[in-house]
């Protein structure tokens, strides 16, 4: 087979499309003599006269027109390939499934997803809120592309990447006397109505241990399953509590509604670390979309840290 290259086909296509050597050279970002030389070489290699030459002008022969029809068909196929590649690159019709704790679907992901979807508007994003330990079981079973948890353990068959570490914060009604303080100490909770997470919650256990070690007895008036529920109780004036800073930020930003007050947030003098972790199942296919979304989340973390910095414990 003659040593025909894709460049020869490109030159032939450009000449047929442009109608003359000068404009074909401009399309190909090369010189007219180069186009003329390579076109003549192409004709010699395939043994066909593709153009008749008259007074410096080119006119396609019947053979040239027939060959151009075949080239056009291949060209359209190449365009479809390039279009498909662009669609894959831009995640058009792409799907991303994320399983996370309810707190993250309510107070963490919403402001982060908007910019991502504006960048990739044709993406389908499935956010599934689920509590532990079902969340970790689903990730181990490789059911989702990505998980977002507050756990410090790595579920079997996954890899864990810490995304953000902050400290738990105090939440109280905006008209509570303790709001006069810029930072609360454990002793401030003595005798106060306290809204607690469920006994199985790991942060509830950390807080109970801390208050016990400090010799502080709270009035445990309500026990509920989520930080959002705790903050709703605080907003209604039921009591005070200590929760993760993301949910606290969400409620502190909300305006007063009919029949409800506002939630004030204060740092706690003792650090109770709260870590947001990304969990990637090991046995799902490699995904550029997951990589891109993960990088997007990481880039947004400085903004979240800055918003929560006033509520973090004093250094030292």
C-alpha cells in the first residue's frame, strides 16, 4: 500500500473544501507551495488524477469528486468521534452518585454543588443521605462512586481521605444569657437544659466523656438523632447544645421565621475535633468525574474554614 498519511487526506479535503490552494493553505496553517507539493504527491501515491489544472486553477475530476465523497463520510465519522470525546471530557450525560450523612446533604454540599453543576450543566448528580453504619456498609459494597462521612475509620474495601477538620461548636438561642460570652467553657453548661444526640453517636460519646471529666452535670431534656434536629430544638428555645460546625453555620445563617428565634454560635474552649472525610470504593472503575468532583471539593475547603474560623477554639 502506498505511504499515504492522514496529512495527505487533510490536504485533499482542505483543497476540495476551500476551492483553491491559497485558502487551503490558510485552513491548514501552512504555505501554498507545501499544499501544492503534497497534493501532487498524494495523486502520485494513489495513481489518480484528482484535479485538472488550467491557468493556475484546480478543477476536481470525476475521480476526485468520487474520492471526496468517501473522504467526507470518513470526516463525518471523525467529527462524531471528536464530539464524543468532548462530551466525555465535559461529563455530558455523566452520572455521579454520592452517599453521605444527612448533615452533609443539608449543610455542606448544597453551596458546593451549584458551582460544579454550572461548570458541567449536563451532569446528573445523585446525592443519597444515609446514617451510619448503613452508609459505610453501602460504600464497602461498592454501591456508590463516592462517600462523605465524619468517621475516622476506613470501611472495608475503600480508601479514606480527610477533607476538613474543625472543632465542634456551641449552639444556643440568640437571647440566651450565655450569648454574652465570646467563648463557652464546660462549666457554663452546668444545670442548663441540654439537647443531646443519640447515645450511639460517636460525638455524643466524646462530649459525654468530656463533660464527665470536667465534673459538669447537664439537664438532659431532649435526645434526638441528628445535629439538624438539635439545632431546630435550640432555635425553638428548648435548650443549648454542642454540634458540628457545618450544621451550626447553616442554622446561624437562617433568618428568623414566624414562631422561631435565631441560633447563636460560640466556640467551646475544649477542642472536640470534627472531621469530614471522603471515602472512595476501591473496586469501582477509575473515574475522571470522581477525580474532578473530589478536586472541586478540596478547592472549596478554604472558604468553609474561613467562614467557621470565628467559632473555633482560641489557639493555645
